[in-house]
C-alpha cells in the first residue's frame, strides 16, 4: 500500500502544481501534510475498493486546534477526491466534519470578469456565463446537459439531487442559443468525445482564461461573485438563497458576507430618520 500512496500522492501534488497553479508555499503545505498523514492512516483493499481509515491519524493530531485539524483533513479529502476522479473506488472512514469559522473566497471584481470575457473564445465565454451568470457549482456545471436548457430557465440538479430553476437573462440567452446551435451534437454542455468534461478540466479552463489577464480565479470565486453582486445590486437574500441552491438561509448569509453597500441601502430604507416619509 505504501507504493500506491507514494505514487498517487506524487501524481496529486504534480496536478496541484501544474494544473491548479499552486505556489511553492501551498505545494509544501500539501506535501508535508500528506507525508505526515500516510504514516498513520490505515488503508486496505476489498473487492477493488480502497478503504482509507483516518481515525489513527485523527488521534495523532487530536490536540491541535480545530482550524489546523480541519485543514489537515481537508487536504486528505482533496486527495481522495482526486483518486475518485481518476477512477479509483475509495471509502473514507473517520471523515467527520470539524466545525470552524467559515472563510470565504474573495469575489472577483466584475471589471476583471468582463475583461476576461472579452478576450475569451466562444467556449470560454459560455463557461464564464454559466459560472458567473448562473452561480453554478463546478459539479453542477460538469453534469449540465443540453436538455436542461429551456427557453427562459435552466434546470440544475444540485446537492442531494435537489432540482432548482434559474432564469436566463436575454444577453445570456442569445449567447447560449448560438452556442447550442453550433454544437447541436452535444449531450452535455461541456463534453469531449461524447463524455462530459470533468470538474478538474473545467477548473483548469477557468484558471487558464483568467491567467490571460493576470488574475488567479476559481469557479467557486465566480459563484461567490455572482451571489455578492446580486445582493449588492439589491436582490433579496431569500431569492439569492434559492438561486444558489442553499438549503438554509443562514448558509447564504455566511456565504455572501453581505456587502457594505447592500447593508447601508437596507439601513437607509428602513431607518425612520433616513426615510422621506419620516421627515
């Protein structure tokens, strides 16, 4: 098993460095944590399925802070996800969540999104529109099919197989219509040789698009930008929560980290001394 772990960890780290664009510090952090964890985790194979037990490792790091534990376990989850996306069947044991204060990705300023869009190819433009125009998760985009695109709505199957409908604004509608017309043979919106593009490939494409204008960007940052810009533009948080596919409004409040402009606008509309009717 040591040979398996060593080989796959090396492949994973190389992927993080070359495809995900990890800097030297991030690369070293992942490498050190994975080298440490492989000394303690138990791994066995049954019926071509890998069972990875984290409990021995969690006992080893149990005295560390919750934030540190969460980070270390998160790195292992990322590695396991990499294995799964490379056709390994993996069962992770002892993967209970560690509750820590949530940190959010920094949204990308819309001026940079527009700049990247202008320079993008047709396929890249569609990729940006689905992530920033609809706020999709990368997993939702990877699974999105042509039949999910309606005249005025797109149907999205999110976490827990929950379905939601997102309206298509006129500008996006015409661009998507043209793309589908030119690629009528497609089953999935993004596919190659009849197979949907993986989440990793889509992440790589986004990174490549924004690297052209000197910006590091992830699909989740575009989703965060979508939510933040809607709220700062005056959209109701309840509506944004539904559009994002959140099961709880509190998730949206944390996720979007309400902008100061949005909060000030609500304050001015609500406070009697700021309301013209109260003069």
